[in-house]
C-alpha cells in the first residue's frame, strides 16, 4: 500500500544529541535521516512495487509518490529545518495528498517521524482530542476518509526526555483514531537504536509475503504484492477470522464467463521466486544486509530458470480461464491474467470473503468437481420456485431511480395506448417508495405528472390528461397501503367503453 513519510522540520530537530559512544556532535535530524535511510533500503529490497512520498510538517510535498526510493533519500539530505511543529496542518496535508493521488478507496500508511516535541499547539490538541465531542471536532482531520494506518516514530530518549513523556498520550490518541502504533527507541539514544526502531517498523508492516503455489505435482515459489492482511468478517453470532496460508493450492479451473466478476476483498500481484528460503530466513538475511551496508546483488540467471507460475499465467491468458485456489481454512480466491495495457499482462490473485458459499452462482466450493456431462452452465438456477414475479427495485445510485422515472414518463407520453404499461411501472415505483419509506418520492412524482399534463400537445388524446391528473392526485392522497395499487381511471374515452 502507498506510504507517506512525514518528517518533522521544526527547529527542535536541530538540537544536539549527547551520545556516549560517539565523540562527534550530531543532531536529532541526523538520527532521523539515518533511520529513514535504513527503512528506504529495506523497501528498495522488499517493496519495489510500492509507492512512497515525502512531506514535511508544513505539508510541503518534497517528493511526490514514486518508486524511486533513491530520490527520497536524496531529498532527505536537503530538507530545510526552519519551521514550527504544526501537527494539524501536517495531517491536513497528508489527507489532501492521498485523496488527490489515490482517492478514498486505497488503503495507505503514514509514517510520522518527529523528535516528540509537539509545539505551541499542544493545548489546542488536548482540547480537540480529549475534551471535545464528535460534533465539535468535525473539522479535525482524523479519522481520514480513506483506510489508513498512522505510525508515529519518535526519535527521542523515552526515559530522560520529559517533552516526549508529555506528548506520548497525544500521539497514542491520534493513532487510536485511525489505527497504527507509536514507536520509540529501545535503550540509549544513538544511531543503532534509531535504526533498529525503523527496521522494526519495516519488519512489522512491510514484510514481504513468500509462499508456494501448488497444482498437483507442480509447485512454484511466489511472492504476493502487496502482502495480504488478516481478514475479519462479522457474522450474526460470531466473528470469522482468516489469513492467507503460505501454501496455496489450485482446486480447479473454470472459464471467465462462468466465474463472471465475483466480489473480492483484495487483489495481489503474483510474482515467481527462484529462492527456496523461508520467509523468516529471507527477512533476517535482508536486515543483516541493511545493517552491514551491503548492496543487493541481482542474479541475472533467475529469468532463465523454468517456472510453473509463468506457465500458468500464459495458459490462463490463452484459454480464457481462471484458477480457483484454496488459501487456507475457509478462504478461497482465484488466479487470473489481468492486463493493465494492450501489451503487458500480469498474474493476479483475488481473495474472496471468508466462507465456502460466498459466490452464490457457483455454490459451495468444497462440493465443486469435474462436470460429468459437460453441459452445465452458470449461473445454476435454484430448484425452488421464486416467490416474486419480477425483479426487485434497487436504487443504489441516482441513475437507477432516474431511469425508472424516465420509463414512466415515456409511457405517459404515449397514453392511452400505453395505459397498462404506464400503471404497471407507476405502481412498481410506488411500492418501492413505500417499502423504503421514501415518501418524498411520491410527492415528487405527482409534481412531475402535473408538469407533464401541462406540457401535453394540442393533438394529444383527452384521456391522457385525465389519467395523469388522476395519478398525481392518487399519489398525493395515498393511504400508504402497499397492497392497494393505483387503478386506471375509467372515462368515456376508455377502450373498454
């Protein structure tokens, strides 16, 4: 997920740090830059596909979202420290940056790097967070309108810094509003403890996912980007918790037309790996390389090794099929080829909601098997007879309601030939409005019918004006009885007469 790194550029970051094991004089900003450099090195090795941006406390965008972590490290060396710590303005800038770039649907992470001094707004922050009601702090930037985790990394000595002790409850309250953690160095404040704090954050929230994809006797070591998170589904009487296992087993294959477009909770890019190391060994090895300052050595022979993952991607793309896979427990997903352009495609994994029966037209996943006759088609129709004669009315978006009203008006302009269709659609909209408690719609529809009556041309049939006036009056004087439809007005112009 995208990451926003916010660095405190107040003058307090230029204070000298007294370290017993170092004779040279350093400042708090030097420790912060050193820790962030180690963190970016970790991301450069483990999270090459992730985006990161750099901001200062003044909400000034130093580096926009990019995958070039070296540019962020270069910008860290050129930061100007001449401001005041304005935490609220900083959070407003983070919200503006993420909403402008990613919108409200992409989960993000924010790393707030500071020395623990909040500044002159500490009293207003306490009042906004601890003593105000929800209505009074509606202008407060937290919680964000998008999924987010806020992590506060304090480059300070937790045992001897009194300012940090006063600020920790405020930081913890901010973190509790959106999710995340507050981190402080362990032990004396020096380069090693600060680097260990940043690597601890990277190990907790940026650890890569390494697993094995199984299909019969064929296997392939894979990596998922972004790493999948644990899923929590609240049911009627319990809470279902599930997480993706390191062993992903392909259960079978199905055509794209049959699977259609099922709902999913997350999507991940599947990348083949040549290394057979376990996830713990891989992470420990990478952390040791960062601490020792070693650079990554790429192996040019990896692209020449055969991979089942590459074979599977090509097969699914050519045959137009997807692979249903078991992710552990009651968690299932599907592997498919997805193209972000006309020339490039990738192997993707969509994770379904926890459960064995989350896609209604496929039935239960454990009961699926090979088709004997090969003539079954999806969706599978239920054996029982439906208790309703027509489709239910769904007004999730404005366009759905607008389409139903326009359909009624099209029939109204063709009265009396379309009298039966007109009353059928009008009663359908009326029943839906009564079911939803949308009584304002009845008055609005009556006003629309009155307007249509005045706009009828001179060549219109006399029965049209009578029917429209009758329906407008019936909508306004409705008894709100769901089972009493509006019946056509019998006039001397009626066909039955």
